């Protein structure tokens, strides 16, 4: 039965890859007259898969017109997997060793390490690759030693790509293992083991590592998913001729299908077999085992399930009291929570960054009409002596320098801030809201078997690099086509923005759906939910009054992580000249301008970076990466602030208050247990009155208010 499920989910994953592979061709021919529709192209592509002549990798330089597909893609796949496996092995091994060694360090040393890990998580992979190139160039200029060799068709580079790619899994796993080891040391069985005289090292090796391995395995999937997306960029930056190179060189449906299938297949079977080995799934009961799989999915059962689910959904909508739903209530709730969280300095600092950056960008755009200063040739004050040509270094004529065309980098960063930050936040918000809506349906209206089936199907998405899939889907949308007289877009600016937002949202909604659905399901198991159901609470009442307050902090944290992921996708697409809203290309036989962004958003400046840029000494281009890094770090501060506020809410202090120093008591003073004449103090209405005034009040019948307490010891 498990083998059948394994093959079924694999075939569904291959079917999804098959449907995705035809999207670039469909989007590029959608506006062409008499072009076939999506399903027609999909059917034609499916027929071609069974023809041997279709499995040809076409090369323009080859006289024969091409070579067998697997002769080209096979060695490229092996090369890419060597880099990936080497990076993952290096990152995980170093992370495990560092985590085990850190378990014996005191807290005064661990706290700076944790803060350093938080900072390293905000550093994108492109910044790491760029800094390594800067280091290599500096050492080569200073000592004549070339640390990193650049890959070519004749020579393969391993050291630089592996080291760069290993940083992400190293930081993620080190931080995760460090936190889990600290939590395990607080459990009862560790105290019991210490009482028996077992030292800390044996407890760590024999007990704690075994207990944290299953959880680490689940987090390993997410780490590998992020590493796959980073490899898509690292291969381009270091000129690695792996799968990425050959995919971009021949961007055809068959090449897309083979590339995604080669990446999906080994990781899918590896993790599924490990799942089966760990026996994580609970055994089925006798009633479930005696019913065969196909009998549960007979047509009448499917129709009955559909009818029952539709009726439950309709009843849930009927139970919603629209009078109690105010459109201003979410806004007021957001303002209330935002004001309360602003008391946390981390949340306040991160939120102020976004408020100031977006506000200044909007004001600048309104007052200057998105004007960007440009100086191609910089002359002295007399207008005769030429001081420099574009690109200009910082200070003169622009404080932050200029790009190749002489446009001010600072002006472009300011104008693009509103597009980059607002649309990244909007895409992240759509991902969370979409996942929340479908997660409600997942938790309230799907049965356990359907939830398990959907979870297994969605889990397969972890084996496809998100940036690569986004590139495949957005290539025909963001890049204009050459018409013979120039470059023209197939879609308008509004359509390009909406399509990009939709694609970047829909790629992650299945994952957020299962994640939030399981979170809602966990809250539904609480005892107070059962009490609310007994009192007649509807599903809408349970969610709005009980579940939503519990998962509110979780939604904010998920929004922050999705925002960071969207920014990383912007960076990755920017490397390949795919900019948000479209890439502007100029056709000039005498010398065309480089690709630029129509909206001046930050990823449009990422295309300026490269090994040649750094090697030529234009280090001020790192301001572009610094802007992304600041945005990511600010969002991490918001996430950390929300976590700390949530800890305070549930009674966990993330920071112990400092103990106040008490003054030493002299032996000559009156002991705290003795009553003196000053032990009774006058407060309230008697404040500021001396003893005769108080006595006169008592004579008049006015009862003074006293606070009884001992002067010492209170």
C-alpha cells in the first residue's frame, strides 16, 4: 500500500511538472493570432514526449542541429548534484559540529552567537557570492593568488560554488540545532539522567541527538528547498555549466520538463524512503484496512463527499452574522495590535524602517515626478577639464555614485523603494490570506485521509526550486520579444504586474494552506474549543472568536518570512535581467543600452552586479545589496519583536529584569519587625497635612485615610 502511494504521488508530481513545462510557450504565443490554446499545446507536447526525435537538445553552433537530450543534460545534472551534495554535506556537518560544541559554552558566549546567526540569516546568497568574489580579487591583487577559479567548458569549478552554497544550510541548521538542544536540556529525562551521574557529553550524544533527529529531518526539507533556489543563482554567478546553463541556453518545453524532472526525482524518493524507514505514519485501524483504496474513491463515494462538503460550506456561510462583521473592525484591530507591539523596540525599529522608506519614496516621487539625475561626462567648474565619465564613483557628482549610464544610484534606490517594498509586502500578504482561506477549508471540511493525501502532494513542492519555477513561468511575461523593428511587450504594464503577483502568490499558496490548516487543526483540539461547541458556537464563531486570536502572531511571523522569500526571488530574477513590471530593452545597432527596469525597483539594479563589475573596482554597487539586506534585517526585527511579545503574553520572559541593588541595613537601625512612630503614613486626602491638621480633622469627625505598613521591609 505504501509503495502504491509512493508511486502515485510521484506520478502526480511528474504530471504537475508536465503542466508547468508548457507555460512559457503558451504565454509567449497567447497574443499571436490563431495560436492554439493551452490544452491544445499541452496535448501536442504530450504526444511529442513519446517520439524519440523530440528528445533532442538543439544547439545553434552544431552542424547536426543538436544532440541527444540526456547526453547533454545527464553530465550537467551530475555536475550540479556534485555541487549541491557537497554544499549540503559541508553545511550540515559543520552545523552539527558547531551545535555540539556550543552546547558546552556558557550563556555569555552563546548569546552573541545567536545574535550573529540572526544577522547572517538576513544576508542573501548573492551578497555572500559577491563578497567572496571581492575577497578573491583583493587577495589576487595583493598577493597574486587566485582563490576561486572561474568555471568554463574545459575546467569545472567546485570550491567557490560549494563554499558559497554551504552557508545557507550551515546557518539554518546551526541555529535550529542550537535551539532544539537548549530545549531538550530543560526536559525531565535530562534531569533524571543527571541525577544518575551521567555526564553532559553522554546525555547529548546518547539521548538528545536521537530525540531531535526526526524534527531536524523535517526542517531539512525546507533548508534543501532554499538551497536549490540558491544554486540556480550560484551557478550563474560563478559561470557553472550545470543544469541552469543548459536550461537557459535552450529554453524549450522539453528542456524545462527534463530539468525539473531530474531535480524532482532523486530528492522525492530519498525523503519518501526515509519517511517510510522512520515509520512516522500511524498504522491504519482494522476498519480502514479492510476497505481497499480504490473502493474509497468510487464514483458514488466521491459524489457523496462532494455533496456533503458543499452542504457544510453552505451551512457555514449561513451561520455568519453579517451584522456583527464590521469593515472597520479589522482595521481597528490592526491599529490596536500595531500600537501595542510598538512598545517592543525591535518591532518598532523594523516598522519605522518600512514607514520611513516607503513614505520618503512616495514623497520624492510626487515632488520630483520620479526624476533621476544623470551625468554621463563630469567636467570641472570651468566646463573644460573632463574629470570623469560614467559610471561615477561616490562623492562627485553623486554622493552614492552612479550606474553605467550615469544615473544616480541613490535616486533610483529611493524611487524603487515604494515598488519593491509595497509589492513584496502585498505578495506576502496575498500568500498568507490565500493560505488562511484555504486552510480554513482544509481544517473544517476535509477528512483526515484527504488532509493526509493533500499534505503528501504539497510536500512534493519542496523538491522543486522556487526561483527556477518562477523564472520558467515569468520569462515570456517580463521579457519583451523582438519584432524586427524593436522590442515589444506581449502584455501591458498592469497585466505584467498582476500576472507576476499572481504567479509568485500561487506558487506558495499550497504550502501556506497546509501549514495554516495544520495550525488551525491543532487549536481545534484544545479543550475550550470543545466547550464552545457544546455551547452552540458555529464554525465561524469558533474561528473568529477563538482560533484567530491564537494564530494571529503566527500569521504575522509567516507574513514576515514570506516577505523575505519574495525579496530573495526578486534578487534571483534580477540576476537574469527579469525585473518587476518588465525589462526595458533598447535596440540600437550602434550600441544598445543595458537592460533596465521600467519601475526602477531594486532588482533592476541587481543586473549591474557581476564579477567584472567588482573586478573593475566599482564597489559602490554594493549599495544595491545593502538596501535589500536592510529590508530583510528590518523584517527579521519585526518577526523577533512579535515572538517576544507573544512570549510575554503567554507568561514567558524573554529577558529577565535586572535586580535592583538594595541598600545595606545598619545594625543600629530599628529591626523590620518592630513598630516605630513612622510606621503609619498619611496618604490620599491627608497628603501634605501635618499632625495638628490631622488631629483637627479627627475632632471634626472627618476620618483620615491611613496606609498601614512597616517602614523597613516593604
